[in-house]
C-alpha cells in the first residue's frame, strides 16, 4: 500500500501543530519515564491539574497518548515512545544551532542538554 505524500505531509504538519506547545512537550517528557496519572504529571511538571487535563485530552484525541483506567484514576502513557526521541532530536538541533551562533545556553537545564560523544 502506497501512502499519498501530500496526505502524509498533512498528517505530519498536524502532529507538529499538536506538539507546538511548551506544556505539551513537558507532559511528553514526563511520560517518557512511563505511565502516570494526571496528578503525577501535574506535580512533575509544575502545571495545574486542570491545565494538564486539557492538554492530555488534546494529546489523547490526536492519538499521541493512550489511557488506562484503574478505579477512579486514569493513567496516561505515550502511544509511541519515539515521539520523545523525535523531540530530543529537534532539541539537540536547536541547541547546536544556538552554539553555532554563540547564543547563551545558560537558561537550559543541564539535564536537557545533549552532549556530543
């Protein structure tokens, strides 16, 4: 089965649009460690629960995260962990570009910087 390139570009752009939010990126990073509840994500990202819930709803609707319910608690996990790998790749391109242009990297957390090996 051959995928129409135009349709693939549209889906790619839609996914990038979904990811184009700092809070959603923080939520994805939080879920990279594994399945978590809304409360755990909110505490880990320092984001209010209501805000996290809104972002998770969108991420679920766009098939970026999947849910599992246990009693009253809903747990979220990444549908495909490669999403975070893709985000890390983009981040490393940004950091390398900043270095190349002599921009300050002091505001970036050391744990988020990727060292060249």
